[in-house]
């Protein structure tokens, strides 16, 4: 029996990642030279290797301090103010591919921080500690933000003081609202009140809609196939969140980085396979996985 293979049309790069990769390729093509990139341009090792072959050289923040008189790409995740300051000091030309959604959020966090300083408040960011986007966001608050990933992290917050909550743009919507609810309840308990004012708690759903809209889309996609192959880099926060959506509705969902990780036994008794991925998964990689499945 022939296996039906379908690639999810809504999967693949979000606008921000696509824009950053295009900027990198255009710059390398125009200059014919290597280009430095501050961190992996995308959380997908296969794509990082492809771009390395074209001349994109990944560096970390320590290496950036040693560079002078060169060009450095800032990826979609954005950067804290210190990076821009260092670039001026070291005569580094920044090719800024920060996602517009992230830049807008950085501005909102900075404005909230300025207000919170006057009210002795706290900025809380729902995100992954050490994630590039979170480093950029907390940089807007002179690195004073409280980063929370699970309810266990809420102990860092003083619930008697005002709280403003934001989210890393690629986090799960469901996870954000669970954290929001937990903070709300703890503030009410600490202050002994039933209704909160905005000054007590200001929660901002700052998840990118290109990301959050993929959850219901993937939910439907995962339900109509016997098996799901979710293609993503293991470093991708967005990949882990979206794979969880697939797994919750289709037990036969498998997380793979490429076709080499596919186990033939997964296909036993299966008539259709759906192939999907994260906002950091290139379409060429999903097509390669699809071709592998079709050739079985």
C-alpha cells in the first residue's frame, strides 16, 4: 500500500528568521567575503552548516569583544543595548536582522521598566533563561528582569510589589496563561484582595501571532494523519513547544532533526504521514524528509 505523505503548508520559517537568512545571504553575495554572526542564525544545525559553507561564521559574545573594523550580523532574536555600544567602540558595522516583532517588544519592556522604577515594581519575563531573545529583553531592564519558565520559578517574585509580565515571543500561549493565572492568584493571596488593579499586575501576551497561530493549525494537521514526523533542531524552544502540540493529539508523533533519525518500524500499519516543523525549520529539510518517506 502506498504511503500518503503531506508537508504542513503552515510550517517552516517565520518572517523574522526568513528575513535574517536572506540578509545574511545577500550580504555575503554582495561582498564575496565571510560574515560574522552573533550566535546561531537559527536553531537548526542543518541550516547553520549550509550557511557556514557559504561563509557565515558564528561567534559568541566573548569573541565579539575581540573583533575590530568588520561586519557582524545580528539575528532575528535581537540584542541588548550593550551589543550596540560595543559595536560603536570597536568600529563594527552591524547588519541588523532583528525581527520587527522582537524590536517592538524590547521597546515595550524598556518603557515598562522606566515606569516600574518609579513604582518599585518588577518586570517578569516568561521565557527560557539564557535564550538569545530573553538576553535582549532583559537587557532593556539593566538585566534586572525576573525570568520564569515554570511555576517553580515564581518564588523569585515579591508578590507585595507591582508586577508587569511579558513573554518571550516564541513561547507556548497555553504556558503563558498558566503562569499569568498562577501569578495573579499569588498576588491576591499576598495582598488579601479579590480584584487586582493594573498597577498590581499588568500581564502582556507578547507571543508572536505567527507562532501562536501555528498551535491550532498543527493541532488539526496532527489529527488527520496516522503518524507525524516533527522536524526541528533540538535547541529550538519553539520546536519543543510545537512538538508538544502534535504529541498531545497524536501519540504517533516523533521529533527528528533529519531523515537519519527515522526508525522504519514507526511506519508499520500507517497509511499517512504528516511532516511539519518549527519556525526555525527550513522547508528544504522537510522536503528532504518527505522524499525519504516516499522512497521507503
